[in-house]
């Protein structure tokens, strides 16, 4: 069963800014959750379960930071910009206590925010559009998927039943209004049954329904075409170990599909984000056997290869995948 992943070994887990006139809200917010040095590029970051430690390689100057935060096997990675300073904050959600914990980059202080109970799933994003990540969870209850959002803009609570107990939460800014939308992926009865994405657009409350991918695909949202909207995208594993990973991206700009092989089944974990700072999501993986990031820059098509981490670490950029 696909779900957000806690801090565990990576082995076997694979299961900008502006266009000409369109604000790239979607990628900006996704990138900010991984931009620890505020240079407009996502930073390569891994979590080491054996030490409960985050290692970040800053793209601005090549320096790195090391910090212990979270517990392997129990906590879920929830990086975001909780304090609204434009820098990524290290964050986790602890299942045993139903509590978000994050390290504020603006002050160096730690905030604990009880939100949820054991068995919920964290989906912290910016749902109210104020530039801060909101603590949020989804709860499977009585056959429904219920979203609980603690709004940072006014301290209020949004509760929304969106999806069924068998659906997967796939939040994103699909309408490009600067707010994350409630969205789910609904699969079929078999792993290769067609899947459907259902999105409640925050702009006007309308609903969009898009058939895309298979039930057992991994959802890898991002703004791959740079139009300011989250694109529906999935990664499909091959039938055997070492088979290619295939990325299927439905461009919101024109509705066309991009297909690209990037990575190998059984060793690589997806780590998509904007590593070149052009406002578009780059396809990317982290290879467990070598502890190496591989990403294709959307800016010019060149390939970045950076050894960062060791086998059994975990790429934090994979937090946004389901």
C-alpha cells in the first residue's frame, strides 16, 4: 500500500521563479521546502536513519550542514517553510504522539504542534496561500479520507472530506492560485488498473477529474513545465530489478504527456525538485547503492551527478511522493 514514508532504510522503498507573466507558485513552494540556503535552488539533502541525522549540501556555496532531528522508523519527513522566511525548515511528524516538530530557520528555535493521532498521514503544505506551510493530516475514517488543516494565516481549522479510505492523498497547486488543493489518486482493483486523479480546486471550488497512470505507480507531483501549476506525474517501476524507471508527466500547460526513462528499479528513489533554479521541476533520483543523486536539468538538459550520502540513507526530496 502506497503512503507517505517514515524514516527507514531506503533499500526496497521505491516502492524560478517567474515565466513571462505567470507566477510559478507551484514550483516555488515545492522548491522552498528543500531550499535551505534561500538561493532559489533545491538543496541535496539526505536523512541517515542510523544517526537520526539530516545532511544538507548547500547549492549556494557548496557548504554543508548536519543536524539531528527526528526518529528513524517512527517519524515522517515534513520539510517546509513553516516560519515564512523563504528558507526550508527541517520538519517531522511523529506518529506515536500525532505531533509536528520543526526547526525554524529564522530563529533556530524548535516548534511542536500537536495535530493528528497515530495512524494519520502528514500532508503539511501551504493551503491558505500565506507563504507558510500549514500543519495538516489526512485521516481514513468510516470509509472516507478526511483532511484536517491548521491554517497558519488565522489559526483556524479546515476539515474537508475528500476521497475514500482507499485513495491516496496527492496535494498540489493544480490551479496555480498559490494555494495547495485537496487532491487524491484513486486506483483500481489490480496494480495495473487505470488510476484517476480527483482535485478540488481552491480557486473556485470546482472539481477536476483526470485519468492518468496505474494503481501501483508512484505519484511524483511537481511543476515540470513551469506554468505555475502542479502537473500530474507518476513514476512506473519496471518488471525486474535494474529495469528502467519510467516517468510519465501530464503537462498542465498543454495537456500533452512527456515520457522519460530516468533511474533503475530496485535501487533508485525518486527525488524530483528544482535543482537548477529555473522554476521547473527536474526529474531526479537518488541511488541507494552508491549514495548518489542524478538529476536532469530542465534549464539546459545537462545532467547533474552528485555523491551525497551512503547506502541505507534516504533522500528527503522524496517526502512529496505517494
